[in-house]
């Protein structure tokens, strides 16, 4: 037989328990006063549950949160600078690779089409200049998209330990592609001067169309980076999609010279069609692209951007638990 245990509490013990309870209640009260004294900012919510502080992403229909990104601008610059250092570390020729890649592609396609006896550009347009106007924005798009799509997975240790806007990562990862584009753009300037193309006011629009190429990469990057954080198969799909996109975009040919008029509206559903055609027109100053296909292409770009931002925001709220 087990003996019953007689548990008694003396008055001293009762006083000790009461003092301990009062101490705990005063600690909780002081913690509440501390939280009340310094209310959280609008950029994030702070919930206090049993003494633990949780940071949750902002809710509501705020797609990008420009103010929050501005507050973390130093983090963007730091990550971008580190990526640039890693990109060119221990390379024999350094940034010259940014010149060799478009130069090699330009040479290959120029020789190939001349051997075929037909260059897919309008009559009187130097093919070397036309192909550079397609290669440079496409390489800007492809390079920055590849970096952005893998940015969340590459920094998963940082995501699970520190709170910051996750959009910082795909944005900062684009620095390398932007630098390569700026260096490679010197080839286009030299080609325009070599062929004696008269400068026109349309060249002032080159930065605008270059920015559209970057926005297109960021739009697709929001989609793919969020999907890649959940489904690692996306990392294998991106190179294949970029290879297909190279040939279904007017990179090495002009739209008017190769695409039949009956297919141009459907062809313009590709957002990069409007970007490349626009930059080529701005650089060469020849006949402007058709208005309706250009509007369709830019409209699709806007839809991809808004959809990517919305989906990225949705995944961001639980990213640290799912990555």
C-alpha cells in the first residue's frame, strides 16, 4: 500500500508564494508599460505573448512598401556591394567579362546571318548596332532575373534569424547585372559612332527603356524568388525559360523584319518585346514601333509586376517558416 502524501504549506511559504506572484505581476506590468511607452512603427506589428516578442510583416494592400525599403537602404547597398565583390573576385580580367559576352554574341550572330545571306533587320540599318540594341537589354534582363530568382534561397540563414523587408534581397541582387549593362553599353556607343548614325532626340529615351528592362526583371524576379523559396525546382526551370525567351524576343532580329503582321499583337504579349523594340528605336532613330503592340507589351509588364508584388507579399509573411 502506498502512503498518502500530506502536503502542507506554512504561513512563511504562503508569504513567499504571494511575494513571488506579486513580483511576476509587477514584471509583466512593467513590460507592458515599456511596450506602451515605445509603440511599434507602422512598418511592422509587435505582439507580446507570454513574454516573447514577435515581429510580423505589415498587412494590408501595400505592395512594395517604399518607405520601409527606404529605411533599409543601407542594407540594400551593403548586400549589393558584397555581391559585386564576390562577382569579380579572383577573376583574371574582371569587369572586361561584361564587354566580352555581348561582343562575342554580336560577332557570332553577325557572321551567321551574313553567311545565310539575309540579316533580319530593316534595310539601311547596320546589323551590328541593331543586334547590340537587343543583346544589351536582354542580358540586363536575364542576368538580373537569374540573380533575383535565387536571392531568397541564397540568404535563407539571414531570413530565419533577422527581420527585414524580404524585397531587399531581390533588389540588391540586381547590382551586378546593372554594372555589366553600364559597361557593355560602351560597345553600343562605339558602334553608333563607327557607323556614323546621327544622334537624335530619341536617344534621350534609352535610359527609360533600360529601366523598363530592369523593372521587367524585378517583376518576374518577385514571382520566381517567392516560388523558388517554396519549390526548389524553379531554380532548374529559370535557365531553360531564359533560353526560350531569348529566341521569342526580338533580340537578334527586328520585329517588323521577321514577325508577320497578323501575329504581332499576340507576339506583343511578351513584355520584353516592347522594351527591346523601344530601346532599338531610341538608339537608331528610325521608324517608331506600332503604338498598339507597344501598349499591349507594356500593359502585360504592368500586370506581371503587380501580380508578382502581391504574391511576394503573401509568401513573405510566412517565409521564415517555409524556406
